[in-house]
C-alpha cells in the first residue's frame, strides 16, 4: 500500500521526564514516510538538549529553538517550517504533545484509513494513562465510524462533542493548516486546540472519525489542565466566545444548534464555578475569581439568559452575582461531607 508522507509536529516545553518516551513511540513505528518537527519553546530544563540529540542521531528529526511563546506559537513555528522548507503537497500533518505517545502501528492505520476514504482530515480515538494504568478511553463515548462531508454537520459533531477538538486526535492535509491566526487568540493556553481546529473546520474538510485508539494521552500533574489558574477558566470561555462568533459569521447553524451549544456551555460554566469554589486558595481570591468568570463576555452575552429555575443552585446563585452565598453553600457542603465521613469512620470502628 502507498505510504503518505506525514509531518509530525511537537511543541516542547519542560518535558525532560517524558520526551524520550514520546519520541521513541514515533521512531519505533512500522512506517517510513514521516518527518518530525520539534519546537523547543524556550524550555528551562534539558528538553532542548534532548531534541538536539535526536536530531543528530536521526535525519528525520528537525529542531527549532525559540523563545517561550506558548503552545499555539510553537505549532505555528512548526507549520511555517514545513511551508517554507518542505514539500508539503499531498502530505498530512499530525500533532503530538511532548508528554504523550503514539500507539504502535498508529501511522500505518492512519495511512490506510486516509487512502481508503479519501478524507482531508482523520480524527481518531485516544486513551488516557497515568503511571499505574489506563484510566479512560474514547471508546466510552463512541464506537462507530463516521464520514462527514457537510460543514454544518462537522461543526455540530465536533463542537457539541467537545472532545473531538484536540489537535492531537487529528491527521490533517498539510495545506489546510496554512491560515492566519489572529493575535487575540495567540495568548490562549486552555482551549487553543479548539481554536486552531476551528480554522480547519472553516475549510470544510471531508472528515472521517474512527474509534481506533491511536494516541496515548499522559495525565501529567505539571500540565496546566492539572493545576489551578484562573486563566485556565477564562481561556476556555474565550475559546467558546470566539467559536460562537465564527459560527454566527459563517451562518451555518440554526436556532436548535445554538441552543444545544449554549446548554453544553452552561455545564462548562457550572464546572468553572464549582472548581473555583473548590480550588481557590483564599476567600478573597474565590470571590475575585468568580467575578472574573461572571464578567466574561461569553457568559454575559450568551449564558445568562439561559439560566433558569431548573438550573443547578450553583448556576442560579452565580447568575445573580451572589458569590458570597455560593461560598457559604460550598462551606456548608464541605461541613456536611466532613460530618458524614466522621460518622462513617465511627461506624467502622464500632464494628
């Protein structure tokens, strides 16, 4: 079977513990037509030296060193490298995070699926793992294959099922990546995959979604998704705001489509509220963090009108700006749980 040329793009930042495993999972594939573009995004550990070592030992590996600019900046550097220095016609590009891995045989499977379907973009499944075990796979969501040729359907499927928007689940025709990314989104650190995916969706790619688990997502306690930062929440909301503005401009959704999207977004807002209550380090910071989310344009323009009496108590109090009430309810909940736990321990001791 013909082998498509793949460009594998990897932003690298302070991942010396995991980078060898990531690169070995690629270089040990039973596939020959690929090149790896590593972008060392101002790492402060030995990640840059590890990148250079692999480039010295393997002609398929290229390294770009740049000042720290974030995930989007690093990916754009890799894309620009391919556009300027490589033959990219009829090639596909794959993104990998530098603490993750490709499963064995992944490139062969991707090649086969693209050739059989003639798709412009392939979206595949993944498994989440930690040091002990696999904790989750996308087979828990969907197990059927799906071919999409319609832009509205693609936006509905990909955006309403938010898990499809990771760039690390995609093999995309390389020339579909050549687009301008606005400065207003280059600073986004949470939801950046979503925003870059939107630019691909705008080109209406023939898209094949397959259930095959080809990617391994490492649960890294040092990553932004595992640490508390207010920016983590506001970036997620900003990515949704830019998405809905783009969809309005494209004029591809009907009222029901928007309605479903806002309903899904309300669950995200509720998640934000609960996690801010759980994770903010002090009472003052809790109130301040809730205020920032409350005043976000996406929440103000699209969510407030959807919060009803049927919504959770968290959202109802949040929509009224009753942040202190939310904090009291949260503390009461913590106290109740602590009492329940003490009763439970007491019963165990008596038996």
